[in-house]
């Protein structure tokens, strides 16, 4: 009986650790996962969706203000792909970190073709505005 309980405890801890690792990769959080754990437990599917939206909004705001690293800084699996994208962006927009922080939210996290088209238009508008202000060549 005790052996079965230990096995269940081990499986529970293993699943919990996998969940924490997945959340760390998705959100860019490492040390602050414990802050969002209360939001992960809900009594209804609607509550879970609402909690997820609140966490995503908070993460997006913190990424835009620079309080949390971007996904390309955290995720090791796509590090090469993201560094290639960063090199292209640096060539186009320069090395200014403030410009990169304003552009990255428009590029990262595009979920469908319509969103990509919309964000592409936003970037072109941003380019034109910068050219008029004399910030770009």
C-alpha cells in the first residue's frame, strides 16, 4: 500500500515538474512560476480561460516594458532560428534596443495569416514614420 502511494506521489511530482517547465518555456518565467500557480487551479473551464488570459496579458505587458525576457532569449530549442531573425531585424532597423523592443511584439506570436498581414502593415507604417523623422536611411 505504501509503495503504491509513493508511486502516485512520484508521478504527481513528475507531472507537476513537467508543467512548470512548460510554463517556463511559454512565458519566459523562471523564478516566478510560483506567483502564477494559484491562477492555474480553477473550478470551471471559464475560470481557467479567464485566468489564462490575465496571465498572458500580464506577461505581454511585462515583455513590452522590458521587465521580462522575450521568448527568443529563453527558449533554447529555437535559439538559432530566433538569432537569424534578430540579425535580419538588426540589419533593417539598426542595433537600437528601444527600437527592437517596439518591433518584437509585432513579430513574435503571430497566430494566423490575417494577423501576419496586419502586423506587416503596422511595420511598414512604422518604417515610413521613422523615415520621415530621419531615423532610418
